[in-house]
C-alpha cells in the first residue's frame, strides 16, 4: 500500500474536501488569527453546513473540558448570547444587573417572562406596582 494508496485516496476525495484539508494545513502552519479567520471563511465556501457543524462538534469533543468550555463561551459571546444567569454568589441584584447588561434582548425577554409567569398572582401585582414606580 504505502505512498500510492494515500495518493490514490486524495484523488478519490471530493475537490472541496481536498481543498479544505490543504487549507487546514496552511492555516496550522501559519497559526495566526488572520489565517484562522481566512480558513473559517473558506470553509463556508467549501463545506456544507452539516459538514462544518460536524467538524466543530468533534473538534470540541477533542478538547479538555476546560478548553471546550472556554471555546463555547467565546462562541456564545460571538453570537451575542449571555446564556442563562448563574446562581448568585454574592448580591443577587448586582449579579442580575450584570447579567442583563450583557444578555441579548431575546434572552432578557425570555427570562423576564418566565420569571413573571412563575410568580403568584399577589406577587405579580406587587411586581407590576414596582415597575410603575421605577418607570
């Protein structure tokens, strides 16, 4: 088998897949943000959504849990989503304000509706009065 089997396999690859593999090699060699940005743009042209999603998913699976979490957090920031509020460690009001300052409008609306819906009718009336007071 040796070298001939590898060469023949690359001849059997779909051209966009071969181009993506070569581009990955160039990007890994250059290793800077400009190369990675260009690579991500090129993948958008070469691969289908499902192929890029599989590549992203299995790449994340190859990371340590810590690196996977950092990567997912960076992607979430890129998409403009804060994610669910974390349990308060200190002052819930301060942490809620911090979360709301970086959450997307859709996230704020979704959590606000869920919070209000979980209130008792009496608490909802108190909350509505409070909202009138704060403007």
